[in-house]
C-alpha cells in the first residue's frame, strides 16, 4: 500500500527532481512469506520494488507520453529490519541524467531509522 504526492522538479533537465512515498509493510512483503521459517520482516526484493516505483514516478514526468523506462541497475544496502505494519518512507532524487539513462539516489526510512540506501538506474 502506497501513498504519495507529485514529484517536485528542480531543473529543466530534471536533475534534482525528487519524490517521496509511504508504503505500509504487509505480510506478503516479508522474507518470512517468501521463505518459510524466516522472520516476518521486510524482504530486500520488496525494498527494490518500492524504490523502482518511486523512481518511475519521477522519470515518467521527464519523458514523452509515448515513452517508458525500465530499471536496469540496482545497488542496495539493506541496513535494518522492518516489521509488518511498519510505514516505510521512500525518498528518491534524480542525481544524474545521461540522455536516456536516469540515475537515482534513494533513502528508505522506518521512522527515524534508515533501513536502506539504494542507487538505481532506469533507461
């Protein structure tokens, strides 16, 4: 489940454009759901999914309506566990743009704790 607002554009080429969204961790988003016997804490693939989702919201504002972007690189540091019911805040910003490649920096927080730092590229 996500809640968000419109991306905030910083410059003509989009560099500095940022977007934030909130996601509530569901049991289906946990490693325990994917691998029985594991803890019911947020799974790394879910953090990648919500990171890509927020970055897509930025990218779609910067491309033509007939165009799409797809993720082609993710580098993630999963720094902490978040339980079912936790609200994760995903803050993303466009760091660089090289023609059709968009480079994003993402921070995911659970309250005051940073639970992930992500670098993401969309083409």
